[in-house]
């Protein structure tokens, strides 16, 4: 069986990594069994190809994640880079079609909801390798999530990808219901858990070796590596949604909602490239007294004496960010994945959006949907700071999602091979 897995943007890497690890483990088991069985035909291993579209290309947005997550280097790079949605999607469509025609995989796996996801899904659903219309099985990992807000590009990507996929791997129960409500055949829906949480559970302990707390002056100063030293009280902030950062008034209102929190403790703000651009464009560094410069190693010491304020940093790598989430008093974010990661870690989260496509993080987890006005953000922060944790881990967020996905892929692909062979033998009879 030949599988292509597609990654493109930062949130894809941690979702794909466990699937690639599961394939590696499967191949090792096959090789071991093959070495032991000399007289029987051995089970074929999986031929895996990792395609990186290049939607995210920076060292900080892409390369560092490959290193942290032990991902193999991409076998194929499309190198599409940034552009409008139409240009970026079109470049991926062209590049990925050539890859499929050359590689002719049995399965294509797309993850999440970014432009790379929908573009590669569309190519796979419409390709044809022969006159019989043979094409790969299309598997969508993280299917069924819905914010019911079509103004979000990710919602459009999710809906379109789900409706053309052959296998839909769902992370939470709401996903099953959403897909059924949209008329998707129940036989294609598989509730497997969350591969992003698989990664989190694998790397949670390793994140402790990150030096980010020391670099930001969030540990008591000490010799050595500072381990075992008390960690200061701090909050973590991420904002990157165009609807939050592209409009100056909205961005200002959100930052105003954080004023009281910033007086109480430092807020570490690793800023996405889009957000960094807007901060400069809107002159927010001066206006909002974000007086910490973008973190450079030599600047980090300056924050040691800080009692509060917003500490602006470059985007952090996976292990650094995981370490920051684990020890934060509170996380304020507009990201999708961080709502899930904080739920799993039991860290209070305030989501600066009007909706979430991940309701389980509110119903069973640690998340509050605050909206984007300063009053509601401030009130949600106050509520969350006084929170006594009452969350429970959502069903199947147990580190086994990737294994479940691989089991389904192998079974369905085998069934498809058998049914094709029977068609061939009938037509030859
Ligand atoms: C994309 C995803 C979003 C995801 C986010 C995580 C879509 C529609 N959106 O949004 O769902 O939450 O990634 O980061 O796919 N840039 C760089 N370096 C990079 C990548 C981007 O500087 O490596 C800058 C470019 O100026 C670019 C801007 O960031 O124009 C936006 O990048 P883009 O990939 O278009 O969308 P994101 O906002 O990152």
C-alpha cells in the first residue's frame, strides 16, 4: 500500500506526526515478522510519502516543527509560499496533481482545515489514473468540526473537504452528528480520537527540557538549568485570525480586554507573522505600551524584573510552546488547536472568538468562548482565573488515534483491493 500524507501549515505538523510514526512502527513490525517467517509470504510494508505544500515555509513556522516532532524531511516539496487564497490554492492544485499522477498512491491523507487540506483533497477526489477512473482513497483527519461560520476560511475548507472525502476521521462526538446532519454516509465516519493529542501526550514530558522559561525570565534566577526552581505566574496569548488582527479597532479592543491581566502578571505573546505585520502597521507597540521588544536572546533577561505587561516574542517551536502552555496560569487564544491542547492539559483557556468548532472543549474541558469585546474578554479572564478545575478528558483522547486511523486505512484498502481483483477475474472469466 502506498500512502501520501500532506502537510502545509503549522497546525498540520503535530496532527500528521503520529500517523507517520504509526506507519513507521507498522513497517518495523512487518520487517520483524518477515525476518521470522521464512516459508510464508510476508505482509507488504507501507510505502509512505510525505508531501509539504510550503504554505508555511519559515524556519519558525515549519522547519523547527519537523525537528521537535521527529518528522522525517518531506519527500516532496511543492514550495507554494504565501499568496491570496485563490493563488495559494491554485498553486497547490497544480503541483499536487503532478505528484499524484507520478506517484499513483492508494491513499491520500489530508489533515485539519487549512488551504493545503482542501486543495489536495480536491485534486485527489477528481484525479483518474486509468479509464476505469481509479483514484486514491481520500482520508480526512479531523473531519466533522463545524463553527457554522462560513466567513471563516477554515470552515469553508472543512465543509468542502468532508464532502469529497472517502474516509472521515472524527476527533469528537459533535463531528459525528454534524456529518450525519449533512447527509454523509455513516459508514464513512470513524470516531478515532485526536492525533494532535497523540502528539501532545508523546511530547508532554520532553517539553520539560525546553529552556524557554529561563529565556523569558519566568523562572527564579539560578545557576545550572534552573530546573526545580519556582516558575512565575504568567499568562500566554496567541492571536492570528484575520478577523481579530486585520482590523485595528478589533485588535485594540482585544488588547484592552487584557489590560487588568497584564497588570497582574506578564502575558507572553508569541506572535504569528501576520500578527507581527499588523502590530507594526497599526503602530500598536507604542500605543499599547507593548514595551518589550521582540525577543532576542540578549533581551530575555530584561523580563526578569517584570511584574506584568505583554512580552512579545517570535513564534515558538512545538516543545517551547508546549512547555509554555503546561505552566501557564491561563491561555488566551483565537486558535482552534490550542483550545484542545489546554483542555487536555487542564489549563484554563479563554477563546477570543464568537464561536468554536470544538464544543467538547467547552462542555467537558477548560475553555470559555469570550467573543472579541474588551468587557467580555476581561470578564471571561476573571472567571477563568478563579476556576477550580472540573474538566475531564474527552472520549478517545488517549494517544491512540493514529493507530486507529491506520487500522481503518489498511482494512479499507485491503477490501478495495479484493473487490477490484474479483471484478478483474469476473471480467476475464
Ligand atoms: C493558516 C491557516 C489557519 C491556521 C494558521 C496557523 C488557512 C486558510 N489558514 O493561516 O487555519 O490556523 O495557518 O498558523 O490555511 N507567513 C510567513 N511565514 C510563513 C507563513 C506565513 O511570514 O511561514 C505570513 C505571510 O505573510 C502570509 C501570512 O503569514 O501572508 C499568512 O499566512 P497564510 O498561510 O496565508 O495563513 P495563516 O494566517 O498562517
